[in-house]
């Protein structure tokens, strides 16, 4: 019996009986996890409100989740959505992230943030970066004055890889302004640490 993507009825050649085939889900290269963090609670230490929400590994699951839940414009102020590779926590302390950093871009319009977020998610799960193993995940941060998107990577000191990722990401999210890269180590020491790279 031939595979049937549309989930329609087909006749089996041997028995002539009608069978409805279910479409097979489209598996992704790897599993991804959505996280949620609401930092609006006064005095709460960073990361104490971070929650793993859902892991997925098919295109169909992704679209269902995205359409129903995971749009930054639906978030309350001071909240974050994270999409990270399964097994990596969106924290500086995670061993995979510890020597890394992040590319950052800001947005003053919720519609722009939603668009850049979706384009980034599709690029990540669709393995569109030349250095896919270098990517940890992405964070959408909703703030009162300006929203932010940050693409986290593993090896901050690998300038060639970071520049390649930065250029590709800038093209994916279609921004003309400069985007910057900061090392997690710098950010731990100084709140407004200077960026190391920019494209």
C-alpha cells in the first residue's frame, strides 16, 4: 500500500478493502523545549519562576503549540518565552551555555517581536543555520519600554562561528539596525556589559 500524506481512503490491492491512512507526523532533526518565566513577582530571584512548559519533535506539534500559546504579544509584562534544545536549560549556569553568549535585538512594536520570534523559531527547528550545533536557543522578553529577542550560542570565544550566526540571524529576522553579541561571562560581572561583536 502506498504512503498517503493526505489521510484519505485507499483501496488495498490484496483484499480490496477501504483503509483510511493517517498522515505521518514530520519529525524534526532534534527535540526542542518551550520554557516560560514571569519575572513580575517583586523580589523573586532570577530563574525561580522559570518553568519547562512543553517539549516537541514534530512540525505538527510545533504549529499547534505556537498557534495556541507561544506568541510573545500574548505575554504579560516582564515575562519571557524560551525555546531551547531539549536538555539545555535557558540559564547561564547550564554547562552547555556556560561559555556562551547571545545575539540581541530590540523591538518597540509587539507585531515586530511576534514576526521576528516566529522567523527565528522556524529557522531553529528547520536547521537553517550553518552551525546548528552552536545554537542553544532563543528568548523573547516582553518589557514595558522595549521588547528583546536574544539568540543564545555555546562558544562565545569562537568569533568566526558567532559572526556567521549573527549575519544569518539578521537576514532571517530582516532587520537593518546593528545587532550585538555579548558574552555571558561579561554579563555576569557587569549588568550593562559591552558587546563583543556586532553585525
